[in-house]
C-alpha cells in the first residue's frame, strides 16, 4: 500500500529522516514508534506532502507521490490526523465534518447557485461519526468550545470521514484520559475490522502493542527494527533506544 | 423632506458599506488582511471615470469598474498566495503603493495629481441620477445587492471552506481542497465589489484624484470591519453607519473643515487602537483568531 524508499529530510544539520525505508501492509494497523525527535512526524509530513523530501521515494498504491502537492496526495486517498490540534475552531463540529466529506464545496458557482441545503446523505454520514465518537449532542458546538479530549475525538472523526484508502494518525491518544484512550483504541480496532489500513504514531508502548499488527521502530531518522509486537518487545536495540532516551 | 446634507451622509454610508463588506469578506471570512483593498477602489473609480469621460454609458462603466478591479484582484492573489500574516499584509501594502504611484505618475492616463474632473452623473436607460436623492436610491440598491450576494457566498458551503481556510489553511489542504483557487476567487469577488464602490464614488463626487486612494482612506474601512466584528456582515453594516456619522457632530460644534479632516482620521485611528486593545472581537464578532 505504502512504500518508503531511502527517504531523507535534513533540517540544517538535524538529520530528521535519514535513509528511511519501510513498507505498510494493507488492512492492518502498523505502528510507527520511537523516542521523541526520532523523525516520526517528519515522515508523516513527507508522506502528506507538507515537507519536500531531500531524497528518496514515497510510493502509494504503486504511484510515486514524492513531492506531489498536499491536495493531490490527499485526494489520492491519504487522510491524516496531526499531532497538534488543527480543527476549524470557529466552525461547528458538524461543519468540521461536512468539510471533510468531499470537495464539491470548493466549486463556486454550484455552491452559490444551489438553493438546496446540504444533502441528507452528507448529514447522515456526519451523524454516524458523531455517534461513533459518542458526541451526538455536540453537532452545533463550536470546535473552540470543546475540551481537549473532545477535540481529539472530533479530529479523529474528521480524518475518518475524509475519503481515504489509508489513514495516518499522529499520536491520537497523547495527553488524553485513560478512559478516552480505551475508547479510541476501540474505534481503531473497529476500523481494522472494516479492513482499513492505518499507520499510527504512538509513544506509549503498551497501547501500541495492544492494537498494532506490525511495528516499525524509528531512531534518529532510521528504521532500527520492524516486526510483530512480540518480536519487538524483547528486541534489545528497541529497549536501548527507549531507555537511553 | 430629508435635508440635502443627510442624503449626502446616507450616500457615503452606502458606499462605505460596500467598501467594508467586501473587505470583511477577505479579512473576516478568509483571514486575508488585504491592505491592497484601497487599490481596487482606486482602480474601479479610475476605470469608471475614464470610460465615462469617453462617453460610455454608466451601466457599462460601473460593470467595467467591477470587472477590471476583479482582474487586478485575481492578479494580486497569485504572488501572495503562499504568504501568511504580516508578510501577506506587507505584500498587499506594497501593491497599494504601486497602484498609488501609477495613478499619480501616469499623467497621460490619469492626469496625475490634477485628477479627473467633470465625471458625469449616472444616467441608466434614460433615468437620471444627477439628483442626489435618486443617487441615494441607486447607491442603496447596489449596496443591498452586494450585501445579499456576499451574504449568500459566506453562508454557502463555499463560504464554509473560506472560513475553514481562515482558521487553518493547512488543515483545509489536508482534506484535499485547493486553497489557492479559493483565495483566488475571494480576491476577485472582494475586488469586484470594491471596484463597484469606487465607480459609485467617482460618479457621485464627479472628481477624483490620487489623494482619495491612500492608505489613510483605508483606515476607516479597517476600523469598521474590526468594530463590526470579524466574520459579521450585519455588524459591518451597523459599524459603517456609526462610523460615518460619528465625526459629524464636530461639524455642528463649528470646527472649520480644515480641522475636521485630520480630526476624522485621528478619531478613526484612535478608535481602531482602542477596539484592538479592549474589544478585539468587535461588537458582533464571531471569530477568535489565534
Ligand atoms: N520544520 C522543522 N524545522 C526544523 N527542525 C525540525 C522541523 N520538524 C522537525 N524538526 C526536527 O526534526 C527532528 C524530528 O522531529 P519529529 O519528526 O517531530 O520527531 P517525532 O515526531 O519522532 O517526535 C527533531 O529533532 C525536530 O526538532
Ligand atoms: Mg511527533
């Protein structure tokens, strides 16, 4: 599904991503783990086109998407959640969802002339996600009035609604309560049952080992280990990377 | 009968309302702090005046004013589309200086500082707007249509995307939307309406010169937009009425006009400062910017 080959990104001396190569299997949850500053978010930014790679290749569904524009990559089927909150704060939760559904709304004339309201189908889809994150009563709440945990849920919902073949989640459970962590784990497992392909960045090893099928360990921009959770658990290199942090 | 002076003020309110709601569209709904707004006003005024002086009829002049301003709007959106915040404001400010310099120095076309006198009062299909009361009705009609169109845009799904860009442009791109195209349209639409306002102004005053299109003239408009509240069209209209009328008592107290002019500018600039310090969301503002 996703193939990364010798990917490289340096920031004036900092080798954030340094000859990184890995592959993501479809219909599974792969976790990208590694100590703070290992380059995980930078890999996400390269895949989604926010950063331009210094070298290397990103292949998605057999298409080379290296250095394509952000919109193009998104429309080819990549959806993502950011590490920091990026909601549309002055819009309602419902509007945040409707924006994710398709790009019909960027067409000026059809949007201007059309007298009909947002289609029932779109509203249905938004309502379903609200239910999934158990926030049915918050459709008309402004995003800026939500708590941190609720914001994360809405952002997760928005990323799920955005049409995609591949979902990238950057620390969806960082900083949330243990209860919410459980709930997000449930949602992710539900997505896996729906045969979704997910790449997940998560710092917490226990959480990752519980829900991931495959694990890729990054340290200083390089893959230092990959495999099943059981194989990674006792890998001395991984333990060292984490303990030596 | 409404006094001639009051009609004059109402016409100004109508013209300023169009200036302000078109800036509100760019600033309050898309987050484009466009200091080049006044240039589109100038382009509209000069386009309309020059065509009218060539004998073209008013409806053609005012439409051309909107369209030429819109083309310049599209043009300005291209080099500025990647700029954010201060850099965007600075780039559009430079644009306004360029347009000002062209208007001032291209004397063959604009007569430079001498200005263009004798701009005819509008006649549309035989109906004469030379009478100020009729001109007022024309101005209000144009202002109302502009308001309704911009209102429709901001409440449509397209308008929701614009607001999303204001809140977080990268997040809009990540959803697969072409934000360049969105800003391109907005620049054009905003410039179209302010171009129309420029045309109304030119045909109302019947004389224009570069001094009407400096950054000073933009300050009251920015003040209106901020006091009305970012993202609120209704607030913008209310703020327009209040701000146009506000300095008027000075006149009745008996200040000479040589003092009233600068005093107005000081009042507007001070108001802007106060509102930014104490009520940054304005009176009807719905938007909180980080
Ligand atoms: N835009 C940037 N400019 C400069 N340095 C950056 C930038 N983004 C990330 N870095 C640096 O690259 C390294 C990897 O960062 P990041 O990918 O965010 O790590 P992780 O997500 O694994 O914690 C860090 O040293 C960070 O400081
Ligand atoms: Mg990170």
